[in-house]
C-alpha cells in the first residue's frame, strides 16, 4: 500500500510520462509542460526550482505517481504544487495523499509558510475537491474563465506551521 | 504629452533598467526578474512569450516607460501583464495609461479575452489602485500573505471584448 518516496531519476521519466498520458485529465499541452519541468529537474536538480519526486511501489520499484513543486518566484515562503498524478490503475490506495504529505513536510523543512495548488474548475468534478479537502487544503481564490470560457482557475491553499511551533503553542 | 510606442530594442535596455531602479517600488530581485523577461524578448522576440514595448517621448526618443505582457501558459485567451513602469520624473503625464491602453488593444488583436495583473497589496498604497480603476480593471481575487507575511497578492482583471463586438451589440 504505502510506497517508497525518492527524488525522480532519469530512469523514471518514461513511467511518469505514461502516467500523465493515461491519467485522462491532462491535455497534450499540459503533458508537455509537465515534462518540461521534469526535464528541468533532471538537468539542473535543486537549482531548477522544480523539485520533483516519485512514489514507487515498495516491492517492485514501479512508479505509481509523482509530484512536482517549488518555491513561488518573488515570494518569501510560498510554494506552488505544480503537478501531482497517480497511475489510474493504482488510485484509491493512498499514493496521492502520501505524495501530498511528503510535499508538505518538505516545504515546511525549507521554511515554507504557504502551499498553493492552482487547478482547473473542470478537474474538480469527481474526487479532486475531496482529495484536497481531506488533506486540509481550503479554496483561497477563483479567477473565472481563466483557462477557457467556462473553465475557472481555483487556488487551493494550506498554511504550514513550522515544525514544533504547533505543539509549543498548546503550552501557552 | 502623448508618447511614441514601439517594441523594445536593445538600445532601450539601460534606460528601462534605470527606470526600474529609480521607480522605488521594486526590490533588487524584482528588477532582476524584470530584466530577465526583457532579455528573453531581446533574444527571442515574439517566441519568448514576453512581449515588451516601450513608450518614448515624441520629440526626443527618450524612454519614459515600458510594459511587458504575454499569454498565460495553458490558457486560451488569457494574458498576464507582468511589468509596467514609468520614469518617476515623468509620472502623471499619461504614459502609464497609454502603455495600458496599447496592451489592451494588442491583447485584443491576439484574440485575448482576459487581461490580468498580479500585484502586491503593499504597492496598492498610493496611486496604483486608482490607476487600475481608471483603466477599467477590477479586483478579481486575493491570496493573503502571498509575497511575505502582511503582503497579499491581488489579482486585477479586465474582460476584453473582441474589436467590433461591443458596438454591434448596441444595434440589437
């Protein structure tokens, strides 16, 4: 069930591309953009500003999903989650929540205060809203008809408390 | 009063950098980012996706201000205005509104439906809000404490009607 999380490596690229294509909710342009960020990560690593991790199945080392996030330019402590995708044949097993939890923890370690996810209102049919809700994200803002007529941009966000701070506040 | 608008050229770069530095409301990182987009435009032109124009004084060909805008990735017909700046010694003479009007018309010609401007709540003290209001932009969304604690991201926007469509609608 629970996978093994590690930084994305070159050998994972084809598997991630396959997941993006089979996910069904990404247009060819979106898949190309996602792959550009992955290639920036593979070429420049941490310097690319697109941190990219995969979750692989524990036993088989097969990639089940991936996440790509990074610091938002010109901000202090705000991070964007750019892409998250799980193999459609292995959904509902917690890989997505595992990737999201890892992202939160990593962003917190890097001093992040805010984790934001921009998504299309067309993709919030189905399970997407519930997925973010369950992980503690709230709807922060909406830009009507941003992507195309009838397709809004939704900005979900979660405030991150620095490690240790949350528990300390209980002692006051 | 009214200037001459043309695409930014290499010989304008120093003047624009000087305006950005003297504008007083841009941090060194923001100036560096603005210059990166300008250099993308100087290197790749229209292919850079950062369309960059200057307004120069009519008689002297001295640069008074500049604007940088472009299509928002993964959208159909949404454009972002990334930077707009006017020489602080020549403000209040309509150069800013002229740059904004040109941007609107150019975006409309390119089939744009939406022109968006993301800005810091710290910069809306003073004349910025009035500047956008006067040009017909409305506040669309706000992300609290986006840039840093106490500094929100504000998204202003203006819906663009295709040339000819607005007047036709009066005949119905």
